[in-house]
C-alpha cells in the first residue's frame, strides 16, 4: 500500500515526463487496478512487457525524484503548513476567535491546497 501511494505521488509530479505508453500502463495498473494480464490483453502486449514497463517507470520516477526532489519539497511544505495551523490554533485558544486569525488560517489553507 505504501509503495502504491508513493508511486501515485511520484506520478502526480513527474508523470507528464513519461512516454504516453508508460503513462497508459501506469494508469491501468495503479489507477484502474488492472492485473498485469488484463493490461497485457488490453494493450496487446505480453505480461512480461507490462511488468518490465512498470518496473522501468518506477525506476524513472524515483530517478526524477532523486534529481529534482519535488515530492520531498512538497511533503516538507505540507508539514510546515500543519505546524503553522497548529500554532495558529494555539494562538486562537489564548486570544479568542479574532477575525485576523481566521484570515490567517484561510490564507494558510489556500496556500496548502495550492502547493
């Protein structure tokens, strides 16, 4: 499960850099949850070709991440947004529900969603 989540996250960031065939195989396997045999039948290729493509795609995505680090940076930003929201909640609990604090929270939530 953890590998599937990581692959999906890597694909979200770097999928456009893959060939169309690689994207198709990835989407059928991870997105549509088809088996290697089902993908092979649909694309009229061997199960081994599907397996090799998925393995290659995984290596390519990991290589992009090793070089660019976009997923790691994204995860770090998300951690920082969480910390900011936690700190803001602490301030709100001490100072009350001030409109300025609500506006800050909204800005943090928007930035978090956009990143």
